[in-house]
């Protein structure tokens, strides 16, 4: 039995697994760990002590995509199970393994991927940036956000923020890992405690004003709202203190909306471009529809 000590990242597992597979090391001959405390009990063996296989082993991109997603899960068993499935797909001769939805190993990886996907969705939805400064040289605003994911998803979720907030410098701090963008490069550092994140700033008032104005009391479904926005995220959302009050007021606001007289429609603006679009729609609507059918 050899013990493989890796960093808790997909790339570290992939590199180690690639060498083990080339050496023909069976899954039950390997003990995987990414826990520093557990690793201190063992001497991590270096891979590469056996002669690699003469031919490169091909692995489907579908499996590697699944492995990349599942690697972000926090289940300690993920590295061993991923290597076992990799072995089965290649040296084990089960090339069509991923198509077997009833296979226990495949199903477990799929469950991990779904959990990671949900966590990424929550991070995209509930990260709230706070402005901390403005760079005196570049004039770029600098923002920091704190988020507490269930899994190690920062590397998978960060490209979304790179595209969405490319015009400002930002950092997203989490207990697992932190992401940083300076307008040119996205890089990552080790996780930090909650105390490293900034407290409330003036932008929180803008969030609360925005949320108060878009809150629709006629569409309140408390169970559905809490399912989509679990209470565990509320403590880091500037609009969260408003939720209970807005829900409590929702019934009265709905009655007020129903009792308000309908306002007359405003005339269309006198705009040549909009008028041309209106005329085009009118001509299209008046044109008879051609009947189609078999010749």
C-alpha cells in the first residue's frame, strides 16, 4: 500500500493519478489523502518509481470534466473513488462505464457534481461586494466580498465574476480559498477567517434600496424563497434584515395594489425609429398567413 499526499485540488489529483495509471498501480494499492494532519502520520510516496506504460492511456473528456467538478466536493473519499473509476475506464476495460447510470461509483460522482453545481449557483447569486478603496494610480475601485461555500468551488466559480466585474479590482474571500482579480490576472490564495472580510459600507444601503424596490409582495412564496436563498446565507446579505419586514407587510401591500385604480396608458413617444417598428409590425400582422401542407 502506498500513500499519496496531494493538495486538495483537481490538478494535483490528475497529475498523481496519471503517473499511477501509467505505472499500472491498482486502486486498492493506493491510499489518498489531502488532510495535512492525516498526512503527517504517513510518508507520502512519490510516484514515478515504476516504468511507465509504452503507450499513452487515453481518457475521455467527459470523465475529466466530471472529475474536475467532483474534486471540488469536500468528501474525503473523492480521490480514491475517482481513481477507481479512472482505472475501470482504462486499464479495467470498462470503456462505457459512464453510460451505466445504475453503477454505484458513477452515481456517487454524479451526486458530487450536482452538489458542487448547486454550490456554484449559490455563490454566483449571493456574493455581495463591499468597496474598500480606490487605487490612486489607476483610479479603479477595489472591492472585497465574503462567502461561505459548502465545497471548494472558488476556482470553478471565479471566472463568472471575472467576466461580470472585469472593470473593478476585487477579492472574494472564503474559508477554503480566495480569488483575486486586478483587471489583468485572476489568481488564488489560501482561505482566510471571516474576520479578514470588511464590515458594512455605504454600498449596502444601495443594495437595500434596490431590494426594497424590486420586492413584489404579490409573488411571495416563503418556502420557495427559503429553498432558493437558505437562511445560512442571510448573515452575509445586506438586504437580509429587510426580508422579515417585507414579508410581514406583503398582505397589506397586495390589498393596496388591488385597491388602486388602474392608471391610463401613456401615449407612445413620438420617435421615428419606434414608429417604423410599429408600422412594420402592423404590416406583418395584416399580411395573410400562407397555408402549408403536404404537396
